[in-house]
C-alpha cells in the first residue's frame, strides 16, 4: 500500500434510551514518534506522516464503572501505541501485533487494579475494537463484541470475532442470523477487558488494505438495529467522505432499536487527490 493513502473518517456516539449516561467511548488519534495527537470525530489525513488509530470501547459495570472503563482503555492505548514509533526512531522495530498484545495485557491489569477496593468501580470492564493503520498494513485488536467490518468491492467481511458462544455457533452455520439475534445469551461474553478476570485473550489480525476499502468500527448497539445486509449495502455505496453513510447507519440503528448505547466509526481509504495509483 502506498504511504500516501488518505483516510477520511466520521464518528458518532448516541446514548441508549434505557439510561442517561453513555458507557461507550471512541477515539481517533494520529500516532507518531512524539506520541499521540487526538483528532476530531470527522476529518481526513494522509498516512505519509503518521499512523492513524481508530477505536471504540463499550463499558460495563455498576455505578459509573462502565464509562470509566471504556474511557480509560482508549486513553491508555493512545499512550502505549506510539511507543512503537518512538522505538523505531531509535533504531528498534517492535512487531506491531506483539506490541498490541502487550498494550492490552497492561490495560487489562490496570482496569482490574483500579477496581480493587472501590465500590463505584467494582466489576468494571469493557470491550475493545481497534484499527491501527500504518503506511504498510492495518492491524486489528478486539475483545468482546464490538466489531470491525471491511467492505471491499461490495463484499462485506467481519474482521473481528465476537467473544460469545452464540456468535461462534452462528458463524459455524449452526443457527441463522435471526436465531443468533434472538439468542438469550448473545451478549454473554467470555472475553472482556477487566472484569476481575486474571487474563485476557484478544483477537489480533494484520490485514493489507487497498484504495477503495470502507471500514466500519461499531459497538453492539449498532448491531442491535441493523442486519448484515444493511451494513453491506451502506458501506458498498459509501462515498469518499463517509459522514452521510455514518449518519444513515446510526439513525437506522436507533430507529430500529436504540435501547443500548450506539457508536460507530466509518473510515474510507483513498488515493491522494490527482493520483491514479493502483494497489
């Protein structure tokens, strides 16, 4: 992939109707040797000078624990991920997926430690879906049921794995999508960040990206109100500026469900203006 690719993105989050507080968090940041620069929820930037990282976390737990957990996870990932570029500037080149594994283990332990002896934070935990674009590759990390989708050539693929038994049964063809959506234990997760569990086992992947790719990151609140075909159609027709597509997906999900917090990031991979390069 050319190092001059330009990413356009648009992000929205909406509090569910069952509670006033939004436990979802999202972040967009540029990662460089000098650290992370938090970016606006809507924008565009070339990969020639910075890595770009996009992430959503869905918090859970009593009291204020959910929003604290999700915000903390994203803040800490923004502190840790740029360390790879600091190391590269010094002549060391750590493997990106190995670094993501270290980062998530550290954050998992931090969330658990912060909850000890604090009733307000008791049981706090969160999911994570993170997409890290470098000039050469897209690196993914996910824990729980927040998702990352790739639309390429009109074909939709879920790049992440929901950490639930019901999702695994669906993907193995043991139940239909409608059976999965109505499954009583669809949201029963066996992997989360924090929650007092001694270990975390995220899903990681490295995915080469191409000009024309459309990427969706979302919390499960969006999935509650959208079928896979809705996502596929929207991303297949997504223009270079993805804001209208993000608004359409969000509004449709809220209209159809809207009970849970709903967050999404839509990202498009584009050639530099005036360029006709091919991947």
